[in-house]
C-alpha cells in the first residue's frame, strides 16, 4: 500500500504527518527502527513534519506507555496550532 499512501500524501499535501506504530514509520523511511526509540521525535519526511507515536494496538498491550502517547498527542496539537 506504500504507493497508494504516497499518492495520498501528494494529493492531500498535509503540513504534518503522524505515523502510528513502527511499521508505518519504517515503511516511509525504509528503515527498521523500534517505536520505543523513535516515538515523539519530530523529524521530516519529504519536506513535511513527521511525528511518530505508538499504534493503538500497542497501547492496549502496553498500557504503561499511554502517558507517552498522550504527550505525543499534546505535541501534535501544539504543532497544528503553529
């Protein structure tokens, strides 16, 4: 589905992308990073801001990480206000 995703990004042209989970992030960047290492770290993808965070299913299995995901959503909210 990467081709479809890239076409959608080109069409929608979002200011900010929020990837949910390691697979989404790794697919875009062609890497194999652990989500616990990259979550919350603002980066850039094709000139757009990108904020990776946990996938909701990960949070169901790892509820101790919910606070971190909340912090990421607060950061995303702030970025959207800028």
